[in-house]
């Protein structure tokens, strides 16, 4: 995770500055009440800016940031996800929970897991909105009839790809063909989730006994996307930050006029 200099200003200190109200350890996993609080905090921000995303979008956005091959400082990504008017020092409760979730995702993606049912595995916080609506009484379902309802994990995938698209140079394909193919394959699993789930609903991710709302194909794609995130994390970690190309100025030949304008040959002047 990125760290912040001791002399950082409050605006740049997030997410590593610890707000006074924080009582949970920085590495404590978030529970249902924490995610409910995050939703509430984002709703408050949305009262002033209707472009503020839902937490599921932030969850995908954050996962992409964790996967970056270079540390992206908070001052660089806050305006991208929350807009230019977002001030971390005025939203420390949100920042604190963001920090905790970041650490949790980072730890999960660095764990040597072999199955997604491993307690250490990364489990994105995603919603089965269609399942929730299908579980409502008929009169309440009628109120949202005709609305565009996202598929399971679709908003998470859109958040992930939003980060990728906003930093295209950081996600440019490596020169190594195998690495480039790995990048393309992993991103393709996430892009697949940005599309609508048009398969036959077979199960509910909202509740065990809820009306079917998610296709088996969608659930399989979700698992593939999580493994794709693991691949991206390992790919960029193994390659490290991109190295900037150093350009050297051409050196005059020994018999060329010296660059200083003395009229002498280079070998008799600065090249001596």
C-alpha cells in the first residue's frame, strides 16, 4: 500500500492518516455494518454530487489500484473516483474505511490461495440487485419495472475497468509476448462482467432461498474474473514499475566543430 510522508498535508495524507474516530485496527476486515456505513457516507456525498459512485463501483476501482504496477498516490486517484471537490480531510471516516478495505484486498491478493472458498481469498463486495428486487413484494417490484438494473458484479467490473481506462499508460501491454497475453486474458475476464447477464437465471446471490436471478455462466465468469485479478496483481508485481527511457544528447564527433562555438574542433576544445 502507498505510504505518506510525515509532513504531508491533510489532503494528501489519505488513506494513511488515521482519523480520531477510528477504533478498529488498520488490518481488521470490514463487516456488513462497515459496508452499510460506506453506502451511507457515499449517499451523503451524492446529495451534493450525483456523480458519486456506489460502493460496488469503488470496490472494483480499488481492486484495480491495488493491482497497478506502480503505487498510485491518493491525491492522484481521489479526484478520479470522487471528483475534484472531494476533500479527504473532510471525509476521514470514509477515508479510514477505504484504507482498511485496501489493506484487506492487498493481503488477499498476495495470499497463496488455490481455491476461492479459501478464507484468505479475495471476495469482492458485490450486489445481486436483481435478486434483491425479485425478493420484494409484487407492488414494490412494480415501482422499478422498466428500470435498467445491473447484473450481478457488473458495477464492480465497470469500476475496475474505469481505473484501467483512466491510466492507459500504466496498463499498456508489456513487450514480452507471454506477459502481454497474460494481461489481455486477465482483463478479458473482467470485461466479460461489464456485459449484461443474459443467461437463464438459475440461482440467487441475494439469499439462499430467493428467486433465481443469476445464471450459472455469470457465476462462473465471476470466479474467472477474480482469478484474473490475481493474475494482474502478480504480473505487475513481477515486472515492477515501468522504467523511464533515458535519452542522451548526441556527442559531437572528434573532428566536428565544438558545441561551445569556439570555432575549434571538438577534440581540440571540450573533447580534449
